[in-house]
C-alpha cells in the first residue's frame, strides 16, 4: 500500500468515525428531546396540582397580608393622632372616649344613663332609601362615653311638659318626664309637625340630653329639632342643639345633623353647657306612620345658668 492509499484509508476511517459520531449525536439529541418532553409534561401536571393546592393557602396569605396592612394603617392613624396631640374641638366632645382614668379631666365624670331593656321587633326593611341616615355602629362598638361636670343630674325628671298636640292620642304628657323608658309606655301626639316643651322650672347649665321616641321597632323620626330658650315663647336666648331638618320644614333653619334609628339607648345629644330653662323638641312623622311619639326625655344639667 502506497502513501496515497494509506492516506485514502485514513480518510475513509475518519469518514466512518465521523458518521458514527454524527449518528450517536442525533441519537443523543433525540433522547435529550424525549426526556425534555417528559419533564415538561410532569412539570405541567404538577403545576396544576400546586395551583389547586396553593389557592386556599394563597387566600389565607392574602387575608393575612390584608389584616397586616389594616393594622399598619390603623397604627399609623393612631400614631399621627398622638403626634398631632391637638386638643379636642368643642364640637367633638361628644366623641370623647374614656380610655383610662388619667384621660378624664379634673371635675368631669362619665355620664351614666339608666337604659331601658333592649326591645326589638320587626325588620329594617322600612329604613331603606332614607336620606341623610347615619351609619350603623360597627358590631361590638359601644356608644362613646360623654363627659359631664360632676354633679350633673337629670333636671327634667317630673317637670312640666306642654305640647302643640294639647291632648295626646295615647298616654299623657307627664309620661314623657316620669322616668319610665320601657318600649310600650309611649305618648302619641297628633300627626305631622308637632313639638313638646319642657319647663325645667329654673335655668340650668345643660350638658346632655337623652331622648327616646318609640324604640320597640327600628324606626326613624323626621325633622327633629331640639332648641333651648330662656322663655316659653322661644324668643330670648334661643339655641339649637340638634337639627336634622335638612329642607327647613319647621322654618327653624337648615339642619346638618343626621337621621338616626331609634333604639333602647335613645339619642344622646351634647348640649355643651348651654344655659336655659326651656327645652323644645320638634318632630314630623316617622317611618311607621304620620304620628309623633315620646317615651322619655332626660335633660342632664346643673344649677348655675341664668
Ligand atoms: Ca316615660
Ligand atoms: Ca324636613
């Protein structure tokens, strides 16, 4: 074999090795491709299972994250309130919460009101669509405690009541200040715009008023205006303590207070120490009928007003 033949023989051998190597490479690529397909299929099936498994976990985590976010926001708001450290405005006194004994200013005490038993019949369906209705209190939240000067007492108990409805349809006017607050012991006045006036017998510094209309059912009394004055004709030193007559039905001014749902707690109004002898309560129908009802009115005050 000459050199040329040797060279050809080497070239053939290299060619055969190259073809075997190419075949092996293709085989290897096919195996790798098949393994890749299997792995992808397995991953796909597993991911579906994991999604199904993770959904409740994710929900739980989202809830936890939401709660954490709420806590952070609430903490921030509380911190900002403390940082600002601004004294409560006069109009915000009703919202003063007693957190601890140190928060009660000297000479002030928490107003204690003797509440009647909780009574509720019927549904809230008739409250749908009422304009200017205050939001219900959050579940578990109690009414903010009102602070009043020590010695403040109900100065309306047993006092004389007069009304534009001279003779009530049900009950007598004296029932409104007799201390009885149960749901059935109500006084029914004539329909539409009516008022009652309590003569305290002397001038008092009035700090709070608690008022019960009919609270056995969830109902709303409209166009409520509460005023004080030095005289029975309400000419001298007239002050408006509450007014939700937003369209001025009574002609006493446009009210900015909210309608509210009657309850055994009654309506608590901050009177801010207003000095007066006479207190008048206006109303105009309710969600159940066209009449006006009162179960009890309490006026918390101290002697010292003019
Ligand atoms: Ca009564
Ligand atoms: Ca009105």
